[in-house]
C-alpha cells in the first residue's frame, strides 16, 4: 500500500511539473503566432499620431500600432450584454478566425467565439449596439456578422470590466477602423525588441520587457501635457 501511494504521488507530481512547462510553451507559441503586444498604452484624453511616433522612438520598442476600443451594449434574448468594440488589428494581436471571415467593410463585424452560443447568432445575421449611456453612439449601430474567432487579448474566461451595463464585458466584436469617428486613438500597442525570443510568463520575458516599460512610462508626463495643451488650446482661445 505504501509503495502504491508513493508511486501515485510521484506520478501526480511528475505530471504537474511537465504540464507547467507544456502550458508555458503552448502559451508562448500562441502569443508569437498572433504577434501579441507586450505593452499597451491607454489615455483618458486619447492618443495621437505624435504619441505613436514618440513611442516608436523609445529604445527597445520594435513596433507601435494604434487602435480604437469602445464598450457598447447589445440586447439578445431579452438580456443586455456588454461588448468591447475593437478596431481590426493590422500586424499585432491577430484574430484567429474559427468560422467565416474578418469584416471587409464598415457594415460588418466578427464576434467573439464566446458570444456565438450566448447570442444564438450565425454568420449572416445582423447585430445592433447601443451606447449604454445617455449619449447615443456616434459610430454605426448595426452590423452583419461575418464570422467568429478568438483574440490573444482575451485568454481567460473573464473578458474584463466596464463602466456600463452589468460592469462585466461579455465578449468582443471586431470592426473596421473607419467605423470609429473620434479624431484620436484610445490605445497604442507596443512590442519589445528583445521579448519575442523569450518564453512568455517567465522571468526572462519579464526582464526583457520591464526596462522598456520603464522607458515608456518616462514619457508619460511629457506626452500627457502635450495632449492636454492640444485639447485645451481652442477652448482657451
């Protein structure tokens, strides 16, 4: 009995140890295949092309890609769902399409795989969004679903929090960049030059990204002040 208990314990421990490394390698392969960003910059006042240029010049940054996001609400089966509307990525954070295709014009969207069952929608159906606040959406409100897929930005069951609806994001929707009407970006994705060859979720990866992140954060005060001056210039005049 003691021998069997020891053998079972050793087998269980060996399995856990091998699973850990396998999960790291699998996660890293997924991140590399989708060119997942290493750092995300967001701002309450929005980001501009000047911010993109400034961040591109930071030592250790190998790529900078701006994008848009907005939380919206859709009503499906008499239930309100919070959806994060995202602009279609160019090079980073590539979407893995599991059914259908990516949107090709402003009237189309691709939905999170997680929403397919919850919404009971299929490719070709139309989905509508509202703002979830007292202000109406300035973006288009209805889209034809062209497909379903997964994003490397959402790798856990939780999709994040929101200031509207239930406070929890239920999934994402990918649309063309031209859908967004604001004259500023809501986020900028960055990749660190020395991080690609490192295994994700390891100390080596963290050590490759942290110095670059600190140099990015060093620009915060300067770039925020520049954006503040830009936003307040016309009202002051």
